[in-house]
C-alpha cells in the first residue's frame, strides 16, 4: 500500500486509536478487540514494551489492519518501525530528520504540533498530516476550528481528549481524522475481561464518522 492509499484509508476510517498497553499480549488483545469493531487502523506507541514485536506480529498476521508507529521521537526509531511493517509514523513533536526519513521510505508521516507556528513548521517540512496534541489542553474542537480558519489546506488530526461525546464536534471543526486514546483503547475493560466494551465503543466511533461523511456528501 503506497502513501496515498494509506492517507485515504486514514481519512475513510476517520480514527487512529492510540494503542498503549503494558505488554505485547495486552497490546495484541486490544488490537483484536478494536478491529472486531471494524476499526482497522492502529497506532502502536513506542511506550508499549515490545512495540516492535507488536507491529511485526500485526503486519504478518493481520494484513487487514493498517499499522502505524506512534511516539516516534527520532529518525532511527522511525526506520526500525518501517522495517517492522509500520505504514505510517506518528510523533508528539516535530523532528525534521524523522520527516526526512519517512520521505526516504515513502511512508506517511504525522508529526505533532500544538501552536500555529509548530503546525505550520511541520507542514512546511513535509508532514502529510499534523497531529494536534494535546488538543484538549487548548480548548478542544473550538481550538481546531480556529486553526482551520487560516489554515484550511492543512490536514489535522486532533489527539488528546477525543471522546464519543465530542467526536462529531471535532469532525465538524475540520478534523482529517480523530486520534483516540483511552476512551476507545480501554485497558481497564480488558483487564476486567470485557473486550466487548472496546469492540462496541469502536463501532460507536465508526457510526459517528460514517454519519458525518454521509452528511458531508449531501
């Protein structure tokens, strides 16, 4: 899958679950529960112990899932993730050399920015999409809407504080897709032996995205 196809899928699914877990097994179980709900995009963060193994395993066993690497802070880590099967790379900050590394491999790069200066810097450096993080700290969907007013051509993914309650508001504010953390990637539900809670939440998020896309076409 080339970069343009990856970006299209990110847009179509409209969700980038930020997968954090305390072990490989728990990460894979979360990935399974999320994908059961129809969400076939996952960002495996480098904070997961054995994150490389998780990406490799998903790339080998679940080719239907679009696997990305998250919390990537340097070009060396980006390269290792790409070699393990990551189809996109996400960072909480702007690192120019990481952007250049992803360009070298033809991989979609989603660096993080919060202020207008950081977001424009990331875009001008070659970001395919900019992750607005932490979006909730700056006012959530209202902040995203204010950003998109002077920067309508930039693709932005708000992350941090996205929930079922405000997902539609973020989409209406111009989000390219939604970076979703604990509200979907519910480690507590998994620990309680309730993966169906995660699966149902994934379906609910997808319903919101589908309804928004259908309305947008009218």
